C-alpha cells in the first residue's frame, strides 16, 4: 500500500432484545447481507451454501442448525458493498476473515483491493444490559488508493454511516421478532 490514511471508528448501539439473539443475528451472514446497505453480494469463499430464511426462523431452530448457518472463526467471505464518499459512489470488493468468534466478542479482518487499497480490523463486543444489550463496534483501517486522497473525516463519516444503517436494519428486524411476521416465519419455512 503506497500512501495511506489511518482511520478509526467506534459505534455503540443498544438493542432491546436478549444479547444471545443479537449475537446470532450479528453472526448470521444472511442477515448481514440483507441488513448491510447496498450490499450486493456476501458469500463464503469455501464451498458452503448459505440457507435462506428469516432471523426469526433461525432463532427458533436448534443450536446445531443455528451454528451451521452462522459464521465460524477462520471462515472467509467475499462481499461487494456500495458506498458514497464525498458524493462519489464506489463499489467495494471486500475479502473478510472472521479471526475470532467467542461469545460475546468477534474480530473480523478484511482487505480491499483494486483501485481502493485498504486493510482493516473490526471488533464487536456485546455487553448485557438490564433491558437488552449494548453492541460496541470498533474498526481501524489503513486506506490507500483513491480514498487515501480524500479527507480522513469523510472516509470515517462514510464508514460510520454504513455501520449505523446496518445496525438500524438489524434493530428493525430484532424489534419485530415478537410480531406476526415472526410467527409466520417460524411456521412457514418458505417465508423469508
């Protein structure tokens, strides 16, 4: 990586559901793909099919089935995420490795190539609270290429916005777990 800019972002989000449910949702690549804004692809590098289905259905299933769908330490994923930095839209190809997944902590490392050159590490920790839990997400990255020329604050702002939008989508899904869609998802395996 030639000239690079170091960035660091911390985001906290309170969830009004049990931390175990939040952990499963955060560990589920299908839910991540569906909640991450402008994510057009997210798939394991290894030959593994990701089943479809709602987070409600996943939470209602047995632990073995749940573990088969959620990420594991050492697993690699390819993702394509769209973002806007200073009015310019970029499509980012990301190679992500889950380096640690031990409840309530997860660490993910990623590399971005092509004309955006970046390496990052993100940590996620859940802390149980009286009425749910607090998720703390921290990301540190060295960014080069096209984005290195941009103001560091613009890049950090974009990363914060994407992460906040992801947590908003996840919070909406988790908040609806007790509603009629949740019951339908558990009873009807074809419903997403």
